[in-house]
C-alpha cells in the first residue's frame, strides 16, 4: 500500500472507528492495543486465536478500518515499525524524496499544522481534565522526567508547575540517581514521562518501578506509542513527524501549555498568591537586574 501518513496509524484508525466495531471486533482491537503492534504482525490464525475470535472477524475489522484485508493492515503495521525506528539520516532522506517545491519554512509549517490538528482531533478531553485535576492536587507530589530529545518538554512543564504549586520534582538527567526519587514514590505520587520515537529503556524501567509502587503515570508520547503506555494511567499521543532529520514536539507543547493553563485555573487563588510571592522575592533579591 502507499506510504502511511502519520494520522493514519492502525491504532489511530481503531480509536476513530471503535464505536462502529462489533463486540468481537472490539475484543480483537483490544488485544492489538495491548501488545501494539506486535500482536498484529504474526499469522491471521494466531491473531484470531489470541483474541478468541474467528479469522473472518479479523478480516472484517481490517476492512472497517479502511484496509482491503488483514494483509493490507499488517503491511501498514510493518510500515509503522519501520518509521518508528528510522535513524535521523534515513528519516531526512525519506522526506527529501517526497518533498514539494515549497520553501522549507512552508513545508515545515504545513507539517506542524497537520500534526497539531490531528493530535487535537484525537485528544481524549476526559483524560485531559483528569490530569489537570491531578496536577492541581497539591497533596500529590509530581515527578517529571524526559528523554534525550524531550527533556526540554519536561523542563518546561516543571518550571511552570513549580510556580503554580508546591511538591514538584524534576528528575536528574542521570538515571543512576533515579532510585533516590523512587524511594519516596507511592500511591499519592504522579510520574510524568516524556518518551518518543526511539523509546528509552531507562524510562521504561523507571515507569515499571513507579508502577510497582502504585504511582499514577502520565505519559506524553508519539503517534506510535511508547511501551510505557501499557503502564500509564493517562496517555497523550501527539504526531511528531516533520520534514527534518528530527522530530517536532510542537504538538506535545500545545497539550502541555493547555494543561498548565487549566491547572492554574483549577487553583487560581493559591497560584496567584505564589506568583505574587515569587515576584516579591525577585524584587527583594534584585535577581535579573542590570547592575551596570
């Protein structure tokens, strides 16, 4: 089949069509979601047996998702895996091969705009509201961590939440000291993880240990979905592909900024007092003032 566009992942199609699926087809979709995309890469018989449905059910579901059949859907899954593990150099070559004549800025802007639009169309607003309430609950300590590319997103969230509320920690870049944070994690803790594309093993280990300690896990990931999604209580999938060797986290930032704004609204009086205190401290200590 033709190259799969970011918005047309099999997982995304299943989410969009879930209401149109029969009980057996939903059961099949659930099996695929739980072990995505590996569950759909074997034989049709094995896939059907795992879900406890018939092979015709597999074919019907594939067709409802817009594929000609199971083979076509499986090819789409293989393309997703291939896209997921692309190295930056090969990723750039793929974009260049299909580039339009538009200026680089326009190509990039078009890709980012599409990412934002498709990300927001698939955003679970109930999950968004739930996470906003969690962030506003000062009785729950928040731990934030990002990967090699997404640590800037983690830092951005930390800087803002630290102003809005107390009990927020930004985990060190060194995984060697993470056990010191895990020591204090429990059922009242929230671990926020950013993990995209070439998913990081250390982050998965951290999430597993936090899950064992019954912490709530909030995941920000890409359209394919980090393995941490199996442990997460709330997952936000954002499209990240742009005409570059690197991924764009602009769509993730849209969700983050909206969450920060909503969290502040949820505890406006308290956060207003904190901001006023902070400004007073800046003034008293003359921080950032030009002494020339």
